[in-house]
């Protein structure tokens, strides 16, 4: 039986223990999420109709396979220039007043065509800092929101962030759920769109794979997660993402003569009254966290720059929050796994 949930991406991804199965199914497969680090593919999309799901699978899966191995910036550029993806977006956006929800932190991350479903998947997490979503008025922006390491900088309709902006989040939530209950919002109950084979959608330039009716990976028995206490545990609602991130720069670049901190003897000589707090360093445990959650070299370098300027938890958390848009609870955990020198 055809479903309305699409999973696009490579069949051998390693973001979960057992690879997600690309294709169309009746339930969303579970995969990790996070900000800023989040490997975008495989990407889940919860459509409104079976026809939409088949259309997205047929047109988006070839593009997804073509951009594997690219940086996220390159993937976004390719997305905007690809004729088939633009045609797909134009087709889906014909539904009047539709709002797409890009859920980056929730029990099941992905793109939702229904605001009530998006809120539900975030409600199924234990704590507010495990909930984050962005609303867009077009499909292409929603896809970009899943790929971008800085989705908050995109032109979204809403930034649902209850841990940081609880009042605004309550207002957004009330609006979404209220409209859904009244059935007055076309974006929540959209009519069917033409199937994947209808004009004016062109045939993808790449060979379109046959739809695969995926057997979803087992959904976790609970949607609540405790606060992580070890690097191998989950800091978001996501499990460990086993991806390869650039290696941490060698210690000599930080502690040698060219280090931003200077040599140990110079550090001691510049302090007149007391010994300064020791700098925290990106060691093995922190690197494990960054690797597991898909932080790229730019993200890690920015953390390292922050560490060159701060010596306490409060300063680190504030900088991570304001400069990298990292949830404060997550920033506190990152601080806890940094090594003291």
C-alpha cells in the first residue's frame, strides 16, 4: 500500500545504526537531528497525499543522490540551480497558503506539510531544548532549512524555539493548533496536487528510481530522553550520527609559539595577581560529540575561537548561544566534555 511519507537519500547512510531505507512508506523512519550540525540526508518528508509523496520521490531522489559528497553550501547552491527541483517546488507551492515546517529538533526530524504533525513530533520529546522548527512558505526554502547549518538566518515565517523564546513559541503553537482544529487553514488541509506524471512537471534529467516501499526502522519505544552524561549518549533527541568530521587541529597549533594563547611561560608572566582559569580544549570527548552530530570544520573552528577568548562556563554558553545559535543546554554539555589544560 502506498504511503505519504518519503525518505530521500543514499541507501547506505550511516546516520543511524541500521541505514534508513529510501522510498515511500506509511510511517516516518527515525533519524537524528540537531543545530548547527545535522547531516541532511537521508531526509524525511511527511506529505499530505500519496500523489505528493510519489512526485517528490520520483523527482527529488535523483537530485539527492547527485549531491552526496558535496558540502552543505554546495548542496544549497545546487538545489537552487536544479531545474527539476525548481519545477517540483513550483508544483507543490500551487497549494494556496501552504506552510512547510522544517523540524530540526524533535522525535522525528524532517519536513512536514502539516503544522499539527510538526508540533506533535516536537511534543513527543522530553524537554523544550529538544524542540526547534522553522516555518517556510515554499518547499525549496524548507529543503534548504534542512540542509543549512544556520537555519535561523534564513527568511522563515516562524522560528519555533520554546527553550529560548517561550512566549513567542506559545503564540506560534496556539496559532498552528487553533487553525488546525478549526480546519480554516488551507496549509493544514491541502487538496491533492497532480501526480508525479502530470504536466507541467518535466521528467527528471537523471534516471528516476522506482519507488521503494520502505519498511521503516523500529521507532524508539519512548520519545523522551534523559540529559546526556557521556559522549556516546544523545545530546539532542537524536542518536549518535556516525559521520566523519575534519580532525581537530594539532595541539602544537594551539600551544606552541604561534598559539593564540602564547607559550605557558608567557601566560604566567602576564598575570599579576592570580593564576588564570585554565583554557578548555577540544579533546577526544568533545571531538566525539562533534563527529557524532555532524559539526563541520567551520563549526569546530568557531568553537575553538570562542575558547580562545573565554575561561568560564557562563561566557562560553553566552557566546555559543549568540554567535552559533546553539541551545544553552547543549552548550553547557559541550563545555562539560571539553578538556582542561
